[in-house]
C-alpha cells in the first residue's frame, strides 16, 4: 500500500482540507490539519485544488516538439494541411515515440492527466503511430492515461485500404475510430459514415468524426450522423470534433439540431479556435450534449501554436463565448476537468473519495481567478503519483 497526504488544500476554492490518497485513489477528505500522514506528505499551503485536466481532443503523434523550429508552410486549407503534412512528416521523424513523450510531458507540466488522442492511421504509417503513442504512455508509466482514436487524416474511402486499417486498430484496442469531413474529403458522406458505423457496431468501439465543413453542408452531415447513431444504438459512443457549422446556423436551425444531438446521445469536442463561431453552449448543456475541450495539435505541421495548457484553452472558450460571471467562468474550468470524464471512459472525475487521485494545485484565489490568469501548476498528482512539484516536472 502506498499513501500520499496533500495537506491544507482548497478543492475548487472551498474550505481547506487534507486529501488522503491511498494506492492511487482519493481515500478520504477531512478538515485541514486532521489527517495523519503514513507516507509521503506535501504541504499544500492553502493552494487551490482542481481535478487533473482532461484533454478531450489531442493529436499527440504529430508534434515536432523538442526539435529546432519548423516554419509554417503549405496551403491554409484542410486539404492543403493534409498534403503538406504528408509531404514533410518523414523529414521530421513524425510520428515517433520521442515526439509523443515530449508532448505528454508538457501535458503533465500543465496538469493534464488524461487525454483522448487522435492518432493518424494511413497507408504511409499503417498502425505505427498507435504503437508509438502506446510506447510513450508506457514510458511515462501511464501518468497520462491515454485513449486512442484511430484517425484517417488522409481520408477514408478515397484511400483504399484505410478502412481495413481502422478495423484492425479497433480489433487491437483503439477505443474509437475516426472520420473526416465525409462530404468534402471523401465526397461520399453516406458511404464514409455507413462504413465507419459498420466497423463501430461490429467491433464495439466509438466513433469520433472531425467535421470542418461549414453552414448547411456541415448541418447535413450532422443529420446523417444523428440518423445512424439512433439506428445503430450507439448513443453515448459518437462524438463530433470541431463541428464549426453549428455556430454558423440560424438560431432556429441550431435549436433543432441541438435537440436532436441531445436525444441521440452525441457529444461534442472543441478547441475553441479564434475566429470560429461561438457554439450554442447553453442550449447544448440544457439538452444534455456533453462538451469537452482539447488542445488539437501542438507545434505540428498544421500549426506552430500550442503548449499543452488546457487551462488556457478553457480561457479561450470563455473569451470566444463571452463568459463573464463567476458561474460562467467556473463552467469553462469544469469543461476542462470534471466534464471530461466521459471522453476518457470514466464514470466520474472529481476530488471526492473513490476518485482516481488526479489533482492539480495552483496559486489562485478561486476558480475564476485560476482561469483568467492560468498560473503555473505548482503540484500535479497523477494516479496518486507526484509528477510535478514546486512547478518542476519530475518525469
């Protein structure tokens, strides 16, 4: 039995408590100063405590982090980014285990302890990227719990053989398979979606579809996904990533689709990029559409931006959507923490007894203050293991 005491911390900015952690799980929460330390003890000094961040949309296999600076190139369209990445990735050793380790370490530095990551599966790399990601996670002793979406970044039907790779990935443990703009990339939305849903039903995995298409073209694909989710009984196992079109539609059209998404049990992940249209987040919350936040790619051949800090993504969500009140700012932080639980197949993700001991300590007055300042992470505990202390990464 291993134990850890986080003494004098303030969960969600509340009253000071001692968090008693045994074998990687929060065993007890008692008033500050009353717990007895049998093992390691860390003085929390009254710091704010949050659950570990959950990155619900990442691409940890793509990064050139740790290498010399790579200048942006290629065309700024989805197809242009795909072509540029395919032409240049071998030069930078992408994908690689070392590159993935570098990204996961930055996740830990910023308090992320769980992630759902899309990993490219295509005719050039096969399933090698998935192997790299698994090896990287194991190297860090699973300090970051990683769930894999086998992702067809270069298209599905337009590249014969990709469906077989997705099926193989699902058979070998990927928790979801991905799709990509069925209309504008494959130019066959019915064909791509039917093929993906067939694999998902047969293999018992989820589906996570990147949808960049805007306006009514995007809305049409949402309707196709809703129909297939309801028809196959995959409620709770289908996610739309990005989904920019939803914010571009009229209020009436939005309301109709949000109601249908909620009824179908379809979730949503966003990276809240600048210049995108705000999502109808209140209606989505009321309709039961689970929303998760993610970093997307980090310093990759798609974009030079990103540092792995999900708290800054939550702040970006708050600014994009005009959140101002303490309650609203707190909601943005919840999206980055507790609300991320279903995206990594957890029943819950809190700071209460029975929860996996993923804890982030930071110097902030309260949750809104933490959001708007995004201060350094003083201490990060992942599964009961101290991985950051005094802002120093220990793994």
